């Protein structure tokens, strides 16, 4: 029987070999980003999201934590935090599932079949139930505005606090000044 850390490594490698772009957050293999494309034949088609995945110490016996980094308009995704209300991942997770299942089955199913009766985004759920066409139009607007391939490159900076952004700006301007003063 393999240890959770071996299983974590194996699942991560399998995900990388399935042509998903994976970006490690740290060396522990417990936190990483995955590039996820909206499913075809849906209002999310053409959208590209950066998904943050955190694997608990007890993975695969406990489900991974999944969140959208760039904005998405969906009844079961919190618009501000990007947290996913995903019944299969949160309640019916089984060690039989792996990370490839999350990106090839669970997330596409979530986007294709939203559940407005269990919302994290009440506005999206209400609009979906009241006016499906307007809901799908809003989804497409969000895709255009927040989910283009170029949007996921700078996502981590956009979601940082203002304080962190200004520190980055000061750091880069300090380096530029220091570089000019040396010669």
C-alpha cells in the first residue's frame, strides 16, 4: 500500500502527463496551479482559468481544495474568493478519484450543469433560474473580461493585496535605481 505522499506525487505526475499546465507554488507538492479550459458546447467555452489546488496531508483520503484564481460567473463558485462548492469533491470524494478526474470530469460537469439550488453566488443562481439567456450572456462577458489566456499569467499579482502590489512596485523601482547608480 503506497503512502499518501507517493500517491500525491503519482497523481501530480499523471496530471502533468495529461497535458495540463501545472505550476508549483512550493516544493511540497501540496499546492499548485493548473490551467483549466472551459468545456466545449458551453457558455464557458474559450475561457481559461487558473485553478489553485491544495492537497491536504491526508490526500487521497481527504478531498483536494479547489478554487478559481481569476473570476468566473457561476452559481456554485464564490465570486470573490473563487471557492468551489463542489458536492462530489467536498462530500462524495473517494480515494479512487485522482487529480485528472477533477479536471476532466468534476470541473467540466460543474460548469456544464450548475446547481442554482445550492449557490455560493446567489446573484448568478437567481439570474440563471429567472433568465437563462441573460445568465449565459453574463457568463460570456466574464469569460471575455477575466478568462482569456493572457489573463492567467498575471493572475497571482491581480489577486494580491494592494500592499503586496505596492511592495513589488517599490522593489522593482529600487532595483532600477540601484542598477543605474552602479556604473
